[in-house]
C-alpha cells in the first residue's frame, strides 16, 4: 500500500509557498494530511481572504484549486504514484492503488 509521507506534505507546502505572490504570501494553498484507521486522505486549504476566489492564479490562467490539483498530481506522478480527487469538492485527495 502506498502512503503519503509527512515529508511529501511538507515539500508540497514549501513549493506552494515558493510560488506564492509576494503581494500576498499567505494566499498559497496548503495541504493537510489526515490519517485514520488505515485510510489516508489529504485536504487542500485555499485561503481567499481579501482575494477574488475566481481570479486566475498563474500565467496559464488556472484558478487556485485547478493549480493546486495540477501541482499535487505532477508531484506524485514524478514519484510513480497516482492521486485521486474527491469528485464533489475536488479539495480532498488520496493515493490510488
């Protein structure tokens, strides 16, 4: 069984912080790890205080959640793992497998 290591969460949060706007560094998405009874999930926290939640996040025109999902998917694919996102909110994910 593949597991999400705390180091993965820390690394992703560092990457998001590095990408954050200098104008509002606290607006970077954050990943939270939840581990209970043999099932791990992570959640994406997106802070939009003082921001327009519909504003594009980056030069590709991606919105905050889309940007976070892509970065998470890319991060784990580079490590030979696949993630699955909750289809209702898209803010919860886990490793597929």
